């Protein structure tokens, strides 16, 4: 018996520690960070839980409440034994980077020190002084740098009036500026005067009736240099950046971090930032109503964004030639995937955007619609990629846009009712357009009615710099596509101009030799999509072979042309 003791001792030392469930419940009487964190004696703050000596397999359950704090996760789990931070089942947990403005508020009309631009101009305008507690941090020691970029009343964002103090509206941070100063304030807007830290709001009724919040904290949650962590079921909203283009929720230099069933909204710039990380997963999350971008991803490897909503972003209307939209992935992501997401109603912005030096990235089976810019934008990427199985409709620019990219497969997408269909063109410098394939797509009426006739076309594939001359670029190909147009014969382009009817295109350039045009009925009204597959469409699609040789992607057996989705939302 005694001879076995050393062996038993060694086995006990090697056994994993017992996983523990801890609780955070700020609203529970007696909650304190000096408690053991049990259900009966919970911790009070998330910040304390994030810094606690958790071990692999531990779970922190967070109970109902609005937690106004920055959460910095500090502990890693192990493969198969992650550390989990989750909302308790059935409870709503909100992390906010804002603070409540309690007043006292003073009505501006009748103040003898304020000159109104016209009688009763400020009848609904109120002012309040923001104390130093709204500007905590070394970056605000210089009072000239104190600014307010977001104000919320009952959860709705007010419009900022006047130039932004951080984004200077230059070439790289161009932002839509509304009004000059207090003279231009209007209903549901605000103006902030940093000379005396006075906030002005124009609202119907008294501000004291509302919950008025001002973004104050820089970040909501960060997970940097961690591995094997799960973050689940949290809502994170409203922050103020310290003058940079940063995300409210940041996962950086990490591995196997999973964010699932979370909402990130009303961030001052970007909602979720995923940077220099690998094997991370963002699943079933809402990245919505963020001031610039829902998701930013850069220098990541083998990360997956799946079953998310990337919608209603760029609420502050940044210029879409620079940075904004549902997802902006820049730079140098490798083998990352965005799949089965909805990217919609992003203001003056693309839905899904991969920009600069991305390689082997995949955009699969998404629904991308009603965006103010391009639906899917794959820009200056030489390392290839796959855009397949997507339903792309009613976007206010190109449906799918390859710009200066190479080795990209655009296959089995339905592209309908966009200002233009699929466009593949080179860029300046050495960002040529080479070795791209546009196959087995269904293109439906991607034109606009203009005073001089229809504008836009179904497919543009670059053939050379001379619009009317012979083909000089031969590595880009298009075939096995089906076209339907309600405004005439479908047209294709070899450069920005001119249009070629399908039969002319086939004879002149030898492309789309197996593609066909047919009449078809579909609608894209009010964010919805409906397609009535005709017998002719079914017959033609069945006769076309599925794309072959697409690396890492297999065509669906039942669908050889288009996305296979004929209704959104589905039945």
C-alpha cells in the first residue's frame, strides 16, 4: 500500500483543478468584490471578476444589470477547458461605456446671455455643464482635448452638430459634418462646447424626462494575448474613443477566443476589433448601429465570423472611400471566413469589405443587401479568395466588386437589383486584375433607369485598357452565368465602357460561351427578396456543370447556378 503512495500523489498533482462557477450580481444586496463570488455571496463588478485568479474550466456567470465599467480579461484557459464569461441564463447583462447626465438642466430660451439666431430658436434647447468626472484619464488632462462625440437619450443616438474635434474631415478621416455650431442645432441633436464643457441638446420636452447618456469610457471589453476564452450573451454599447480609430471590444494577439450570442452597438468608431489573432470565432452576434464599422479584422489567421448580423453601421456617415461598413477587414488576413451572416442597411458603406493583402479568405453563403456602398468588396488582394453562395441584392453600388485583386473565385452567387452587378477591374500601380473566375452566378437586372437610358451592367471583366480595342488581358474568365433583365438585353463590359450585349460579348471576347439570358420574375422591396424560379431557369441551371477546382469549397449538389436562396427572409 505504501509503495503506491508516490504514484497516487503524482496522479493527483497532474489531475486538472476542479472547475468553479463564480457569480457577479451588482444588484443583489450584499454583493461585494470582497465576497468569494458564490451565488449566495456574489462579486459586484465585472472588472474584479476579470482580474480574479481564474483557472482553466472556470465560468463567471453575470446577472441582470447595466455595468458601467471597462472589462479587461486577464486569464487564459486551456484547449477544451476555456474560461467562460457569460450572462446567466435568461438574464440581460449590458456593459456600457457611457455615464448618465443627471443635470441640472437649464432651458436656453430666455437666457439674457444667449443671442438667438431667430425668435424662439432655442425653445427646445437645454444646456448642462459636464464636470471633470466625464473626462477621466491622462488624455483629457489637456482640457482642449476634452470632447463629446456621442449622446444618447433613451438609447437613441442624437445627431452631432458642428465639426468633430477628433476626426478632422481630412483625406483619411472624412466624415459628414452637420451644421456649424449651436446656431444649427435642431430637434434630436446635440452640440458640445469644449471651451466651458457645456452640452446642449434639442429634444421634445425636458431632458429630465429621458435617460441621457454620454460616452465616457475608452473600451468596453478587451481580451489581449489570451487563449481559450469564451464570451457569451453580453450586450456591450456606447463608448468614447481617446482620439483614435479603435474598437469598443477588442480581441488582440489571441488564440481560440470565442465570442457568441453577444450584441455590440453604438460604439464610437468600430464595434468589434479582431487583430493579430488566430483560430478565433465570432458566432451569432449582432454588430449593429456602430458609428463607423461593425467588425474590423486585421492580420488574423484562420478566424471565423459566422451567423452574425452586421447591419445599420456607419451611423456617423464616414466616407466609404476610406473606412466604414458592416465589416472592414484590413490588412493581411489569411484564410479567414465570413459565412452565413446578414450585412444590411449599412449607411453610405459596403456590407463586407476585405481590403489590402488578404489571402485565401472566404465570403460564403451570406445575405448582403440594401447597403449604401458595394455589397461585397474585395480590394487589392493578390493572395486569392472565394466569394461563393451569397445572395447580394439592392445595394446602392456594385453588388460584388473585385478591385485590383488576383486569383479570386466568384461562383454561385445571386446578384440582383444592385446599381451594377459583378465588377472586376484593376487598380493603379501593380494592383493588376489577373486569374479571376466568375462562374455559375445568377444575375438579375443590375441596372438603373437613367435619363439617357439604363446605367450599369450585369458583369464587367477587364480585358485591357482600350475600351474599344482588342483583348490584351487573357487570364480573367466568365462563364456558365444566367442573366435576366427587365430593362432590355443583359449587357457586359470589358472595361468601364462600353456595353456589349451578351451575343456580341461572346463573339468578341470568347467569354460566357455557355451563359444564357432568360426572363425572370423577382422583387427586392423593403429589404426583402423574392424570386420565382421559372421552369426555364430550372432547366438551364440543371444543364450547367458545377464549378470545379475551387480550393476549399464544394458546390451544393442541388444548385449549380446562383445562391440557392430564393427568399429572404425565408419562409
